[in-house]
């Protein structure tokens, strides 16, 4: 019954899954609907004041921001007026807004995932049906505030929300982004996420260009790539990788999230004013990516502001 490595890889190829990482780095022939190759995503837009700071700095530096990941601390820490304000700013500025829900893993009685070394292997999945229902209740709260994009990191949740969307239990234009904390970092994993209904996916922060090329071959959804990431997640600053990343993985989002660690910058005791200042630095880094891409990859097209395929918040 033994099979050779070639037979195994041939079987994978028949599934349109690369039998090996694509070290030849083929150019992607896929684009966004507007024919652009890359877009910019800013994470950690924690409050309405943070979003206002992001918009002002982007206008000052002539930076095009296409998507914002908000409430990474957890949306349960924002009141409804804050959520409505962020939704309205996203709509006004034609920025797609992806909300991070709370409660989350390690905030419940399952905090062993943080407290014990082997607990980390469990991942950031939801613990039990109670917590899934709480997450979904917070989803409804955000939908009521006008938000239409959400970060998902649990396969069970993705299955449920996709079914809700199909049946009209939630708005059919709702979009779901698979989180890096979901842990996928292969072409096969990317296919799983796409088949389950994710509209885009963020692989783990340490994927090589060859792995990214394989993922692009396997899926059609946008791939959201950490181009600047916290020290705790590797600290990569892939500024001069950017032209090759866009060439190989288009359509892709360049994701900018520097810092020491997620815990340092997103725990609720971090001051709101601190995030206002930190956001200016993130937008500055986005401006540098635009500069490098314009100089070294002018053929890689950046989407203009507010492309029509973005799912914008609605008026609450």
C-alpha cells in the first residue's frame, strides 16, 4: 500500500492543491474586480477616536486605506455609540470595516490556553456552545450598529455564520475574514477556509513566498498578508518583499500591525489616547509601503479609494 512521494504529490495536484511549495514563484494571474493587485489594511482601530486619527493621517499623507480591522480588544468593550460612529466613518470614507468580536478565547474559564505551555496548542477556538452563542449575540449587536464585516477564527463559527448568511438570518452582504489566529498556513488549509465561506483569509505571519504562491494557486479569495507584525509574532517588516508579495499573491491586502505583542497593545487598560498616537505611526508605515511599491513595482496596481466590491457599513 506504500505510495511514493511523487504519487502523493500527483494526488494533491489532481485536487488543484500544489504537491509542493511553489519555489519558482509564478506570477498570479488573479486580481481584484477593479484589476488591481494589492490593497492596504490597517489593524488595531480600537475606538472611534483611533479611526478618526487614522483617517486624518491618511488624508495628510495621501495614503489609500481600503480596510480597517476594528476593536481588536473585543467589540464588547465598545459601547453602541462608538460602534455606530466607526460604522459611519467607514461608510463616509469608503473603507471596509472588519469587526473583532468579544468575548474571546482566554477571557472565559478556558484561560488555560494562556496559563499553560501546552494550552497554546489548542489554538484560539471558541470553548463550548455558550461562548459561541455569546459571540453570535455580539455579532447581532454590531450588525444593528451598521457594521457588515467580521473576523472569524473558529471553524464551527464560520460554518454557522455562513449558514445564517445563506438563509438570510443575517444580511446577505455580510463578509467574513479568516484570522491569522485560526492557524492556517498551507494551500490545503486556504482551500478549507474558502470552501467554508470566508471572503478573505489571513495566513500565519511566518509564511514564505513559496507557500504564499501555493495558496494563491489553490484559492481565489484575497489573501491578507502581514507585512509588518508584532515582535511576539515574529517582528517581520517585509518592506522590500512587497513587490514580490504582490506579484505572487494578487489579489492581496498588505496588513500593517506593528508593536511589541497583541497583549501589550490590545488589552483594555491601554489608554485611548495612546491608540490615537500609535495609529499615526501605522499610517506612516502604510505610506512607506506605497512609496516602495511605486518605485520598485509600478506595474503592480493599487486599488483607488473605495472600489465598488468593498462591503461598506450601512447607516444604523
